[in-house]
C-alpha cells in the first residue's frame, strides 16, 4: 500500500489580492468607454449634405481625419471642398454659397478651362491670378480648393463675414464673375 500525502496551503492574502486585480481588469475591459469621458463632454454635431455624387454625413473632427487620410486623392473635388470648408469651421450657409459659386464657375472640375479668358480649375483662376497670389498652377483639386478659399478670403473677406464666401457669391450673382 502506497501512502501519498499532499499538503495544500492557501494564502488568503495573495488570493484576495489576485482576485481584486482580476476583477479590476475585467471591469475595465467590460466598462464602456463612454463612462471614462467627463460628464460635460458633448458629442459633436453631425451634419448631412447632399452633393452631386453622394451624400456626406460627418462631424468636424471626422472631416479633418478624412482630409488627412491617404485616400483623399480618390475623393471627388466637391467632397474635398465640403470637407475642407466644414473642417475649418465654416457654416452650412457658407458651404451652400461656395457650392453655387464653384458649381457655376467650373462644376468642381479641376481641369476646367475657359478658352476665352484662359481661366483654369475649380475656382477659375485667370493666369494673372495664379501669379498674383504666388501659387503654382496645378490640377490638384485639394490645392485648387486651398488657393481658391485663400483668394476669396483676401478679396471678399470682412470682419462680419471672415470667409467672404457669401460676399463672393453675391458679387458673382450680380456680375457673373468674382
């Protein structure tokens, strides 16, 4: 007959600490992230805009993130223009004015060329405008939008309307150019 003796000792302090750590870890893994945010944090406002080819639903931070992504080169120019203006804090009213303005000028075509005036691109810059604003002539929709917004702000901006887009659209409606 074989006599085997097993000593089994339980250290209650270690067991209690281990159980506490396990419970803490599991509760943190299972707890939603929302509970970790301060109570005063408000969710960002979501906007939905219907563009020519698609409908965009976004927030300001999501628009900034989309513009920083490597996939922005695959976006259509109208979408890039909306995301750019919205991420910079412009209102939907200003976007609508810009949409009408550049839609009337070039239909957001970065290769649009006016054969009479030789105006080129989304914002329909004249050859002298490219030089006056010290920008390189380009077919890049993102750069044309950036330069076009800068042009509008410098030419039509005011303290009451910092973007100047609404003023530019009003001018275009009267003169059929801006």
